[in-house]
C-alpha cells in the first residue's frame, strides 16, 4: 500500500483513520490464515504502533478475531459478511452463471467474472469443472491487470482517462518492471481491437493460457471482465484466437443482451432459453 497521498490527505472529507482501518482488513488475503501486527504493518506500510491500535479497535468492533496463542488475528464473520453482501448485490454474477457453465462445459476451461481492485482483478464468480485442475483459482482470487487476459480486457474497456489512471497505479506498483509490463499491455490492445478479446499465454503464469472479454454496463458500474483459462498446452494461442476467444465474446454479448432486458432475467428462464435454442443459443451456435 502507498502512503496516503498529499491530495487525499488534504481532502477535508477524507477520513484517514477509516482508510487505515480498511487497509488492515484488506491485508488479509485468501488462504492467509493468521496475520500478526508485524505482517500487517509490512503489507500496509503503516507503522506497527498504528497497526496495533487498529487491530485492537477492529477486534472490539468484531471484524477481527484475536488468536492469543500466536499473537495474531484472523478475519471474523462480521468482516466476511461485508464481502458476501457485496457478492449478493452483484447481479451480473448470478445472471452470468448459466452462461459461464455452458462455456466451461464446451471448452473444458475455467470461466470467471471479476472486477478491478487497484492493480488487480478480483474474482467474484467462478465456474470450474473436473478438467480444469490446472487452474487453482476461486472467488476472491486475484489476477494482475497488466499480464492476465481478464485484466487486459478490462483495461482496454476503459476510456482514455480511466486507462491513464490505472496506468499510473500500475507504474507505482511495478516500479522498474513497469516498462516491460506496459509493452505487453499495449500489444494486447491490438488484439482487442482486432478480435474483440484479449489473450494471455504464459504472460501471467507460465503454464496458463486464457482469453478475456470486458462487459460494459449502462448503469455506471464496472466495467467487469470475464476470462476462460486452462493449462497452456490445451489453450494454445491458436486455439484462444480461433475458438476460446470467439466463444467467450459471444457469451459476453449474450449476457449484455440479458442485462439489457432482451431476455428473461431469472436463471431458470435463461436455462430454458439455452436448452430450447432461443436467441442466446442461436448466437452461440456460430462458435461451436
């Protein structure tokens, strides 16, 4: 975490204490288990005495549970309820589920939807079958914007101002590594312009290949992005461009149609459409 910037620090409406408390909660990552004050201080760049006061306060509020034996903390149910409440409010997660599962079954890849969190994309929906054992990601997992197919698709769905803002955040995060990251990100823009989707083969993870497509909504939220990934020996660059990417693009366009009211919104009705050869099924048939 970067220290609170000068502009933010002089914003009279900005509550620094609250922002620091939230940073402590954000320090806990999936599969972390327990964290001590020193580990939290290292992840947040906050002074350890400040972290000690914050963890004490968050414990009193019920957001952290202390584990005295190890002098560490873990997220309490009250903190996790915030995440579940957020997931429940993301209609695109629920509506996209049957679409994701159809593409998962057709391709054998893991299909996910995510949104941006600083320099990463965070999964809030995932469809994964028995054939996708090589892709060990789930809800709450993060992938980098600069090198993942999902992140690249999201980046190029932004307007010029949005891309400039994200580029600044990525530059600050990666430091001397940013020029190389930027080259790959800029090349991915050519792929998006040509095909309508982004790809990543070994750029984020050596043995993962994936395609990514952004989802733009008219309600001011997002954009979000979907990906479909599998071990790179199965999802080669050729297959991503000629098969996986077009399928994923068709899926996202169908989801956009559903969100736009062009078809029923309930998962039951959507499932009927898919099975009965309705509009969604007909659009997707061209990529099977």
